[in-house]
């Protein structure tokens, strides 16, 4: 059976009553807000069934079905507030040195309940660790390529050419089993990212080789409940035509099952990064509140007060918000197709 596109899955085929392949019973409607497509069959679909077919009624998205976080080796709830400050030493003269290690590895992960994907990872997770430093710190990142494929790490920010992580310059491509070290000053302050820069670029990014780099201003920012949301998705058909699942921090509908716990009136700072491949834009929308938006985080004054922002790939920004009322409030992509295929969740305000 040929691969099924997500557009056929959500579009005319369903409206016309045409049979479409099933995704494993994973994500159905939550109080009428999640996808309304239905499927039949049992819960023993294989990986091929889950991604390429194997049923006749289309998918149903069941609240309560979850992935095996232990097998994945990471939980999106933990990734939200997990910042890696590196191993810290003080150099002569007082400068801070932060040392990190990132290891590329090939690893199958579960991107939705029953839907497994052969990812390429940094430190066994997608997205990779969130590296954090203060502007002016010296960063030293040792990269070990434990994958079967050649990779690099390219950091957004200022650095010498030989530290750029691109083929043919400096260490260039890092072959399987090899290692190199990237060293540069953390600047400018703001919200940045890193990713593999080996061709075909689309595949290396789509497979999961990316992560966030937060560079704090020297004067710091106001105290807040901080969290990282990396908007991503997975082309499980491998046809380079859009994606079959969408999420923040990899697992579709995770925060429908595990709402993000926050406190009423407390400042919430979301480091929002778009790494989505095979789609031109992504978006972020909050219900029942607005946020101050700081594009790229490189200025201390917000550009606007809004409840929706649209980002191209590698665009990012800081969203600062507070909830006035207790309760459960949705957030999601303001692109219905992305939301219905996984990119939605709840804040639970207490």
C-alpha cells in the first residue's frame, strides 16, 4: 500500500467516505477538541500499520494513550524545564568556561502512541539538550558522532568560521566514530538553536538533529517559570511532503494527557523555537491570555502583545504571559491540520 499523505488523511478522502490507512489508536477527541477522525481495529498495529496503513476507518485520537517514555529515554514534560548549564569552571581573569558534550546516535523513538520513528538524536533525545549560558561566557562543546551517518553541529550566533559546523571548513563533516570540539563566545544574548548541517539538510533536521541554545543577558531577566517549546513534526512516510505528526518537544498530544502545570498570576516565559521541516511555517496560539513577544530574544523590549505568532523554520522568540484565572486553557498551532495531528495541549492553572 502506498504511503498516505496527511492531507488525504484529514481532507477529501474522509469527507467522501473513502477508506484511509489507520494510525494506531492514539489520539481521539478530548471534549470535542481533538481530532474527530475514527478508526477500527485493535491496538496491536505494527510500525508499518501505524505509519503506512493497516485499517479502514482512519485514526481516532484517544485521550489517555501515551508513549513509552522510559523506552524513549526522555519525557516531554521534563524537557520543558530541563536546562543544561554545562560543567562550569572559572578561567584566569575570571571568565566563565562552560563545557558540554553532545553525542549523535541513531535511535528509534515513539513520536505518538504506537507510531515509532527511526530518529537521529543528540544525547538520545529529540530535541537535543537545551544548552544555556550567559553572554560573554566561553562555550566548549565536544561533539562525538556515534551515529552510522556523518554529522556536524552548527550553532546560531557569533563564532569564527572554523567553528561554524559546515562541510569543508574547520573540522568539517564529522564521520561516524570521530569527534571534534566547537569553542566560541556566547553571544548575542537571546534565544538560538543548533542543528546538523550535513546534506541533505532537510533529512538531517527532520530526523531530529536539533536543539535550543539560550544565551541570557548579563543583567538577567525577571524571575519566571521558564520552559522550552520546540515545535517539530515527523514525516513518517519519508516522502518529504509534509508530516504525519506534529508536536512540541516531539510527542504528539503529550500535553493533552499531561497538562503543563503553572500558577495563576505567575510570569511564564516560553522559549519558542520552530524546527519544523517540510512545512513553510508553524504557529503558536494561547487561549484566554495574551503574551509579550520578543523576536529572537535579542531585545529586552517586546515587539507586540498578542495571542498568536507565526514562525518560519529556525525562527524563534520569547513569549511572556500570565494567566488571570484558574482552570485548563488550550494552546496549539493556529493551523488546524497541525493541531489535529498532535500540536495541541493544555496549561493547567492553579
